[in-house]
């Protein structure tokens, strides 16, 4: 019976030598310690692939990463040899319910120790991936050279790619991460990239590059417009305490104390108000006015008189007001000659500008800016005929479309934001409802908005009041700064005057010229040897306080 050797609590010389070789990356006889690439990982990003492709040697990559690399360097990331995108082979691989790659025939997940093959279709540059066990049993043994999925014939010598073979040492060497061309030349490749202090992942890098491309494509004038923007208000510098009554600082002082990336600063000034803060102050002004807005919408079926809830949903009124002003000023533009987008019988009439609705461009931004948030209120519900409400594609995605209901629709409450009501023109709505439509509820007879007229505009009045209030605050702030500056100048003038007086008093050549003149009485006279009189400065005699001295309350100090 063989004795069982106890486990050693130390490393032997051979073990220590082997471990040091692993840590240093060198092996015995000059051979490198291999870092095998897992089968499920891309040979370029070294992370699990999503859309697998391979090169002619059977090395698997992710399609997005490899395509981007080839567009830039025109080389194989593993071998460094020339490679083009047309040489890439698309791999069709099956996945199980857990997302693991598997053989479609045996339904066994692929592992690092599995031998995996791919059957190439040269006409389409695609290959179906199987386990070697299924390929051997169903193709090699019966000598049936047909793809197990498509049934197409293939050549076992030229059309079979080995994607993984743990028994083949030469293949394993080709999958050694340390031998990859992009790993060995990583420093050179890093220098060719734009300098950045942040190391992004592959996905984050693609996102950042997409953002940079969008910035270059964007036009200088493609800035979202905001509600209640007044040309005169652009000249004003509006601070946070002007609109929120709370003084928020710029944060430069606190940031410089806690961050080494920021320059040291003791500037603790008030920061400027954000656009949303300015808008909220203007909406508050509109709510305080408690006024409704009125608009006449002229259609080819007749006129509709609309009442807008400016005191309850001010954000919507500002958005729609900009569009209706645009329609009156610019004939043939966004809301002039607007066609009906949908006309659903006993439901609603949906309105959109020509660029909206079924636009295939993907740009559904309106002339008054990007999508804006919902504005719900329990006082505004979809009750009755002629309710104006905003169409959307989900929460906070309101854009250019709105609709007018033909009946009560309570299921739309708190899903679509109500912002108005038709108070005159129900007969016109009835005519619109009776128009025949196609399968997509598009009216067969055009329903067109010819123009709009703003009759009562509380939003404009709120703009003027808010602008006047901000102007007064700006003037008061400017006067306060001037007063502080004047006080500082006056103080420095007094200090300068006292310094001049002191210099004049010290210009005397008599004895005691460096002593202050206060409390000095020059009445004593001395006679020199030749009979001339010399005045002597004599300080006043300090009299002691009468009575017993005590500290008291220090009021005399």
C-alpha cells in the first residue's frame, strides 16, 4: 500500500521557477507562455462577440469591431497581413435559451475544449457552424458532403474551416493572445489614435465617434428654440436668484477645494439661470394672470374658434403659439395648408405639419424645438366634443402633432395632455367626421388648415411683464454694484488723504519729528551756549485716574 504524501506548505525550486516564468511571460527554451483566447471572445476586442465573423484562417471576431479596424488599417488584426472587408466570412451560429452558442444538430453548447468546424458557402461568403462530432458522424463517415442546414454540396478540403481545436498545437499557437499583431503593435496603434485621457471600451468608443460625427454634421443654426424667447431678453444677464428667489453659486470656489483638476478660485458669484428655470418663471407669470387664449383656425370646411388653457397648461400654449405665429407670418410654411394626418370616425381628427406624421426622414423635431414634457391637470380631461390634446409616442414625447376629439374619450386622460377646447364650430367638426377614409384612416377628401389668427394672446403679455421685471432687477443689481464700487473708491481716497497728512506732519526737522502731533505741546524752550533758543517738544502729562483702580467691565479700554 502506497503512503499518501502530505501536502507541502512551501514551493519547491522547480515550482518556484515555473511560477516566475508565468509571471514574467517567458518560458523554458525561449518559448512564451500561452494566453489562449476563449472561443466565445473576439480576437480584436478580447470580449464576447455578438455578430460573429471570421478570417480565412478561422479566427473569430465581432463584425462591428473587425470592420472598423479594416477600414482604418487594412490589415488582419491577428497576423498583420493585408485583409479586406470582402474577405470576411459571416458565421451563422445557433444559440440556446440562455444565450450560449451551440451546435444546431446536437444542441450542445460550445466550450473552449470543443472542436468546432464551419462549412463555407463560397457563393455567399457565409458559413454554418457545427461541432466536429456532428460533422464526423453525419458527413465524414457516410461521405456525404452536403451542408447539414442548407443541403448544398461542399468540398471537405477547401470549404471546411476549423474554428477551434484544442488538440492541435499549431492552431492553439495561432490563438495565443501574445502573438496577435494588434497586441504587439498596441503602442504604435495607440499613438495613431486621437489623444484622450479616458480609456473607453469598444462600444463606448463607437458611441463617442458617432457623437463627434453628429457634431460635425450639425449646422451652426440647428439650435432648439425655446418658449417665450424675446430678442430683448437676450441682452439681459439673468441669474438664478432672479427667477428662483434662491441664490445658487457658480461652484468654482467649492470645486477648486475638492478637485485637483480645477484651478484654485475664490470666486463665489451667483451662477446664471438655466433655460428651464427662466421658462418656469415665465409659466408662473402666465398662471398668475388667469387668462385664456383664443385662436381662430380657418379650414377648408369652415372656421373653428379655439379656447386655449394658458392659465393651466402654459407650456403647451407657448409651443402652439410659436407655430401659429409662424403660420400667419410665413405663408406656405409649416402650419399653412396643413393636411389632416388621420381622421378616425367617432374618435378624433389628428393634425400634423407636412414634415410630420408619416415622415421617413426620422427627424420629427418641430419648429418650436425638440420633444417637450407632458403637462397633466385634473381640471383638464377628454370630455365632450372638440377637446384639443397633444399627440405623442409615449411619456414626454410631445412634438408637432395634436388632435381634436369627436366624442368623450376618458381612456386618454393622463396619457395625452389637454391644452384647449373648440368653443365654436361643432358643425364644422361634424362635417370633418363624416369624410370617408381609407384603410389607414387617411381622409379621401383633403381636410386642410388654411391659416390661423391669434385673437387673445396671454403668452405675449406674460413675456412683456417678465421681461420688465427682469430688466428692473438687472438695473437694481447694476446700481448696487456701482454703490459698492463708489464706497470702495471713497475709502481708498480717505486712506490716501490720511497718509498725505501724516507725511506733512512728519516733515518737520525738530526733535520728535517722528512722533505724532496729537497730545504734544511745544511750549518749553531751552537756551544753547551761544544764546539761541531751541524749542523742545514736551508731551502732555498723563494724569492718573482718581480713586481706586479696578478692571471693571473694560469699557474704558
